[in-house]
C-alpha cells in the first residue's frame, strides 16, 4: 500500500477533481488538492472509475502465451470437456504458476484489482494448481488481490481421494470451498453437498459452488444447498456461480427461490452467458441479492473466447439483460466493480473517501461509452500503487 495523488480526473460523468490516496485508501476527492512529497499522476481530464473485479475465473486454466490451441471438443458434453482439459494440461505440461501469472496480469492490465479464482483440485494434478496460483497471489499482492476457491472440477464423489485433497487444500490456505453440479456431475447430491459443507464447517470457510444444472434439477440442487446453509448458520457465506436454473421460464418458481436466496444472503456470480439460461440481474436486485460477475475461463481448452477485460464483461451483462438506459449500463459496470467486491465479501470499490485506493483511468466521453466500446485504460492503480499504464502492466508476465 502506498500514497498517490491523481490530478484532473473526471469522477465518473461528473466534474474534474483530484483523488488523494494515502496508505492504500482514498483520503480525499476535491479540486486543487496538494500533497507535498506524494507521487503525482496527471489524468489530463480522462474518466476515473473504481477498480474492476473479476469475481469468477480460473487462473490455472488459461493457455495465454501458448501456440493457439485447436479445440476438437464441443460444448454439449460437460464431462467430455472436463476429461479433455485434464488430459491436455498433463500432455502440454502446463505450469499453473506461469499461466496464472499471465492470466492475472492481463486481467490487471484491463483494470482489475480483485480476482476470485476457482482452482482445480483432482487426483491427477493433486494440489499443484493451487500451489501455483497461491504463488502467483503472493507475487502479485501489490498488483491484484487474488482469492482462491478449492474446486473439484473433475468431480468429488466420483473420484476417490478428491475429498481428502480438498481438505488439504483448505488447510494449505485456499479461501473457499468449491463444488460442482451435485446431480449432473457426481450424481450424488447428498454426498457431494455433505462433503462441501462439512469441509466448510471444519475449516471455517465460505462456499462457492458451480451450478450449471438447469430447470428443476438445478432448483433441487439449489434447495439442498440452501438447506445446508440454513442449518449451519452460513448466512452471507454461500455463493452460487452460474445458477442457470434461475433463468428458467417458471416465473413463480424462480421468485420463490429468490426470496429464499435473499433471506440467506446468498450471492450469485454470473458470466452473462450467450448460450445458456441465466439469472436476470434486475430480478435479483429487486430482491436485494448481491451479484458479482466474472470472465470464467479465457482462451483455454474449454473455448477460445475471452480476454480478461471486465469492462467488456459489463457490456455482455448489459446485452444479456437488455440494459439500455445509461443508468442501467452503469449498474452492469457496478456488478463488475464495487458490487462484485461486495458479493465477494470484500470492501466496496468506489470513488469515495475511505474506499480502497483502487482507481482506473479510462478514455471516453462518458462512462457508458467507455463500457460499450471497452475503451482503452490509461492507468490502473491498486491501493495507491500504479500497476498498469497504457494497457500494459508495470510488471512483465513470464
């Protein structure tokens, strides 16, 4: 954490002002500030927005820096994609630390100052991926904050020994317990969720479960998740990622589930997918449900898409949710910034006194134009520390 004075920044769509960051937090926002001895950056009138937040990604999976990967496995079979990824990572000799450094630095160059990464724990790779991502998190502590989820990507109950590895991962320092499609992958919802919540209780950790299951199957799994959260008093400690079942057409069924999610302060992380049903952010917000967003995996064995840019992801949220008014597009941006941080249980990223000193200078006439054109980032600041200039991080990727 350090101190920095940013001069002549437009605060969102407002007037020009200076932003003084002291000891990693915003200390003052006003025109004509003076801070002798503090490093100064001139924004030259460009827009300042809060640091961006990628609340759902997979830093250990990306093939950034490798020759282009030819994908021969389609998206219609989840287990085929899981098996292919596990085999290809071993065949290519992917180094989780190197790949997570490349991915995290690229995301940071686009303005992210906070990342939640799900990290594969399985009986082939053991704890190697977590060790690599934790090394990256340590090396990049002043560039981007990285939170880790121990994630049983290849299944929990169907691969003997995975539960024990998950236990070790949490003891090693993984921040949250992950889970994956209790019915669709493990075909044992009781066993799967008993292990996930048992580990959460043992280690005093929160939970973040991938739930791709659609329709009534997904609703059943969601009900089982909420029943355990309620029984263990885990209000505010459970996240459901993707939550495709909340995009089902049965409005009354979804409304009833949203009421229960809100009562337990369960957080929802979305990628605003184009090819799957998805929770509608206006509907969730009407219930007071906290929402974050993420890029998921980018340029990996699952698919060629994505670049780590959360400003672009805000645009996707707007498109997926039919957000057209300027105020609505700004809501999409908040889901990818301050709102995403709150959904992670972290301090809100905001341009206000007392907030973390995470600031992004982005070119454009207005904030909304910057979102829809995912405009160039001029400067990225994390806790008062300049981490990127002109779209490139100060630290070079391996």
